[in-house]
C-alpha cells in the first residue's frame, strides 16, 4: 500500500459508512429542531425574537466580551467593524494575503485599500515581525495618523485573521498597532473556541468578528457576530445594522444611513442550540487533530499543530507536502477517491481585483500556499 492509499484508508476509518467525505459538514445533534419549532409556533421567525437576544448573551458569556452583536454574515460583521473603526474611502488597511476573500472584500466595501503583510509558519496568521518591519520602513506618524510614505495614504486599521482556527500572536500585533496608532480588528471568523494565553480570540482588539457559515464549527446556516468590550460601540453597531431605526412605538424614523444586517430569529435559534454543544464538539475536534497528528507523524508527513500559548479549535486540519507538484497530485488523487481535500485559498494579492495593492515581503505566504492541504475536519459524530 503506497502512502496515498494509506491516507485514504486512514481517513475512511475516521468517517465510516460515507462514500464521499466532505471537508467540514455541520452537526445537528442537540436542541436545533426544538428551538426552530418554537420559532415557528410563536411566529418569531424574522429579526425580532427571543433567540436573537439569547444568542448574543450566550456568546458574551462564552467569549468574555462585554457586547456581542449578531448579524447575517461574518463578512457583514467585518464590514461594520471597519466602519465603526473609522475606516473611510481612500484609507489603507493592513491584512494578510493568506485569508478567505471576505476579509479583503470587506475592506473594499469601505472604499479602502488593502495592504498585504506576510504570515508566519508558526501560526499561519499575520507575522508581527513582518508587520513591524513594514511599518518602520514605510510609514511615518503625522498629527497622530499613520501615513504610508509610498502611497501618501492613511493606514487606519490592521486586520489579522486566525487562519483555520489557529490564533495569531495577537498580543504582539496589538502592541504594534498601539505604537503606530492603528485600530486592531480581529478576523476571528474561523476561530470560535480558540484562545491565546487563555483569552478568546476576537476580544483583543477594538472589535472582533465571528462567522457562523454552514461549514463552521458552530453554524446558524449563515451568520456572523461582532465582539467588543466597548458597550457603547456595540450598541451603535446594533443601531446601524438595524437600518439605523430609532425606537418609537409606531413611527419609522431613521437618523442616518443604516444597513439591513440583522440575523433572523430562526438562525439565532440554531446558534443557541449549537452553542450548547460547542465545548463537547471542540473536544472532539481536538481528538480528531490528535489522531491526524499521530498518523501523519508515523508516515513522515508534516501535520500543523497549534503554536505556543495558543489553543486552537482545529476547525480545518492542515498538512504540508513537499512542493506544489506533490500537493496537486495529492489533491487530484484524494478528491478522485471521494475525500474532499482542499488547497489553501489563492493569495489575495494575486487576484485581479487586488493585484496592484501594496505588499511587503510575502515569501512565507507564497511557500505555504503551494504546499498546504486541508483535510476533512467534520466533528466526529458518535451519537
């Protein structure tokens, strides 16, 4: 049996009885149906309903944030977080090229320009040393604002992303942002349940965001959330995401341009049920990662594990192959045999829309994207 056949055999043993093994499928094994039925029975199916408030309060308690504001997607949450941080048309926002496109699209929604900073191999997220190097070399502070000497534009914010659930070195990044007067916004879309030094991701910066898309470790079908320790900022987020409608018994009064980013009660009901089971599912995810690590170590393939001071949710498990040729061969073989492995995303700076954006040295990202493979990572359902 060659190495590819060994891998196929091992993964099929993890997910017995499946002809096709998806990358990450949702698991509904708790109160989901009960809570959805309650929504239908009470007619609270839209954006007003008790599960919306309950989901926010539960997530505040779970993450330790002072205010959680639910919305319709992680992309919307990030767009709103950027707006609330004062990002305007023509500004620049630092982010990483190894990320899902939603991170960069949200920057573009504001009319701002992404600037790409490399990731490191320890976390797969933004490299604080590369971030500081870029800022020291290319920026100056004028009247309290960080100005890019190359473009002449203001750099307003920094958006690191916790890639595949693995926390970045967020404390170091936060210190650098403070030094250069940048707003820190955490893209924690993939890292619900992940911690850095015992603190939940998404709670270190001014704002953080979560995603509850159908392939996440907690899903509401589609959905997202803003996390913040500034209660007033959270209330403003809620106001803007509810079409900026003021409170009145019957009048429709809107005091500024708002957004219809509200999550329906139906989706929030799913979220409440999923959150009740999250810790158990996180334990199973870590058990799966441990099994993968032991197996791939036995056959000489590098499996990516959490970095020092980090506790990952292992949303998507990662291996590294020798080069792009071997990666492509592995992807073709496994997918042909019903194992839905995936490469990393195309680097954002290589996409047509963003190929002219400024960037620092991206050597780590380039190497990683050519050799990384995501493995099936669905929570093992033992019920």
